[in-house]
């Protein structure tokens, strides 16, 4: 018998019951220090083992389930009379287990798999309909858009001119040399070669690394990540305006709708709805993959999804998106280190293709939906950087101005995101010396504002006064806030603070609807006895279950419990995979075609 090598929870967690080897922790002194297999055997021979296994089934696959404790009261809905009251102490392990629901595959593969499948259904429903989306959307023009970041300096790449392989996941095509320049001017000003004749493998750690770390513009890189969402918003806005002008040129009349205040107004008869996934490249720059659907406007119901007007179609949509991607640009607000701001524009590698909704063609609806759903569960793993939120205490572990590529990106986030109004001994941001390890205390210093002598990084007196003034004074809405302090908040994401999967309001359904549908389906399939714990919306109209639950911990109590729960979940996954293979065989489809949809 073997157990998974994954950590039960991240090692930074210190909550009760967490950690890879929690059985030896002081929180569980009653547990003997034997192997996970021995713990699993002890649990399995207990009389209440079947009840425990059924109790944890909802979170069986989760790597770090959340434990809740408290009371559950049964109340008569008509009179408010308390019929019964139970405490979670009466349940196995004296807690309710709930899956963490994390979308990141590195943190919890099981919950990320559920999130990925929900993302697939959400994205595909916006192209072919279903799940509350009208089936008429399959007749709307749609395009698959890929927009990349510009170049901030030469990096090692792997380029293949023409693929001859049949499976891109196992591509064995011979790549071109990385940076083959026979007429290169020689080394850069930092004495680093500007050429690279290596044919990099797909797993080469050098991919995405700058040829010269000192020549690479790390500041512009993190600022682009910070403003990438705004650049996308302006690009979509420009495409809509281009299509609106085209409607006026072709004599397509505007649509008159009634605003919230009851006044009629004329608006263009078109609308672009999108579903967008963000991907972090190996160099650490963000770029977007988007499904853009061309809709019309219903004057009687502006929220309805209707086809675009006649006389404008797919070719016009692609032309408008291409023009917007190539010409949308703006300058970021001024920064003390860069008073002119940074220019924001897309890179040269923009790809815009039409989507086939008949299941055939170069780009199909299922293909792009699965492609975007895959990136919804990823984060910064491609760069090799994985960390929780970076603070003053641990920034020295991840950032260094003369370190690796990722360390310089984190340092740029921390330095550019410095708030000059924050009290501290060094108003320039991160101390630049290797060997610095963050901690709660530093060398004693005198605060220049109030004169307090302290060993904390920030003056506690000034921090308290500043927070009190923020709590009592009204917000200043006339002066726009600087966006750059957000760089520190999102330094662990290399400056990108947006969500990895977003959509327009009218593009498709929501994750909440998918989760509620799945919950209702499971409740209809499972038999619930009188002693089971049921949610408020799972009972009839006469009784309610009101829970007063609080956080009790994260993770399984022991490695043996994790082994049993994961083993039962693995058997369920095997049955699911077998069923998926049978479905693929019955319908004559490839297994990859139903991999994400299942």
C-alpha cells in the first residue's frame, strides 16, 4: 500500500490539523507515531468506518479539505419553533468536511479538475447554447483571439516553422536555432552574447530566460502585467466602435432602448460578448486567449441574446478585432521612477481565427473551450515561481535586483509598488543585498515623522495614526488613486492581479449556476435518511436546517485518513474514466474530445 506524495496542505499553513506529517504534531498527542498504512488500518477496523467514509465522501478527493464545527438547528418554518438541535461533535471526527474548491491544479488537483470542467461547460455554452443559453448563439459569428505581450528583451525560445507531428502534446519536430544571427553586432553592453544557436528541447529550463538579464526591461514587464486587463478592455471597446461605424456606413439603423431613468436613447445595434482566459508565458508575461461572439441588440429586451443585424458578419468581426489589436495603445500614469509612464500595446504575435461550430475545421468550439478551460487552473507554474502572497517578512526570499529573472520581476513589483506615504526606515523599497532574509525585526531606527525608535519595519505609531485617519476621513474621489501600489499586492503573480478566467455578463452562464445544478443533481440521486444533515434548500417547506458553523481547521487529521479518502476517490475516478472511454467508443469520438467535457 502506498500513499500520495503530495502535501496534504501547503507547508506555510499553521492551522490545527495541517501538514504532511500532522500525526507527529503536538495538536494530536493521542495518535501513535506509526505509518500512514497503519493509521489507515486502524481507522478501517473501527465499527464506524463505513459511516466515516460516507461522511467524508464529499471531500474525499480534496488535498486539503476544510473542517467546520458548530451546531445545526431544525426549525419549523411556519412558527419558528426549534424542533431539534445537533452539534458536530456527534459526527465522525466532530466536524463537517468540505472540499476547498481551489482552482489551481498545483494546490488541489481534484478541485481544479472540477473547476476546469465547469469552465469548459461555461465557455462552450456561450458558443453552442444550452444550460439556459439560447441555441441560436450557434448562428452568431465568433472568433478565437490570441493577444500576446510585446518584447521587453530577447529571451530563449523554441520555434518550429512547420509541424510534421500528429500529436502536439508529444511533438518531436526539430526546432530552429534559438537566436541564429550571423550578422549579430557582437556582445551587448554587458558583455553577454546576443546570439544563441541552441535548438532547445520543450523542457529546457533556459526557455523564457532573457539572453541578458541586465538588458531586459523588468519594470516595463511587470507594469504590462498590471495594466493588461485595461489594455484588453480598450481593445474590445475599439473593436465595438469600429463595428458601430461600419453599421452607420452601411445604413444599419441604431436601436432605441429605454434607460433606467425612463429616457429613450439610441445605441449601436451590435454587441461583443467574450469569454477570456489568461496564460502566463515562461518569461512571466501575461497574454490572453478569448472567444469573442458577435451579438445584436433587442430594443424591447436589451438583456436578450439575439443575432447581429443582417449586412454585417464574420469577416467584419475579424477585421475589426485585427485593427483594434494592432492600433490600441495608451500610456500608463506617471511614476516617480518613470515620469512619462510606460507605453501599453500588444505584441506582434496576434492571432485571430474564425470558430467552426459544426465540429469540423481548424478551430472548433470544443477545441477552444477545452483550451481555455485548461489555462483556467494554472497560474505562474510555467515560470517556475510558486509562492503565496509576498509580504515585508518574506520578500527577501523571492526578490533580488541582481538575482534570477523571476527574482528581478518580483523585485520590480516591490520597488515600483512602494507607497511613498507609508512610514518605514527605507522609503526606496526592498534592500538590495543578497543574504537578506525577511523577519519581523530589523536594526533599530528612528522614524523621521514622529521620532519613535523601533525595530519594526514600519513605525507602529505612524501606522496606527495613518489607519485612524483613513477610517475617519471621507474618501477622496477627486484625485485618482495610483495603480502602482497594487504591484506589491500581486508581486507573487508577477504584477498580474486579474482573474485567470473572465467573461462578459451576457456571454454565458455563471459558475454558481453550474455548482447549484450539480448539487441539486446529487441530492436527487442520493437517498437521504432522517438523521442526515441537510442544507436549508434541501428540505420541504415546513422545516429548515439553520447551521451555525465556524472554521475548525484545514486538512485531514492523519495521513491514514487522507490515504483512505483518496483511495476511495481514486476508485471513483477509475469508474468515471472507464465510463468516459465507453462513451467515446460508442459515439466514435476520440478520448481527448470528451476529456474536458466529461
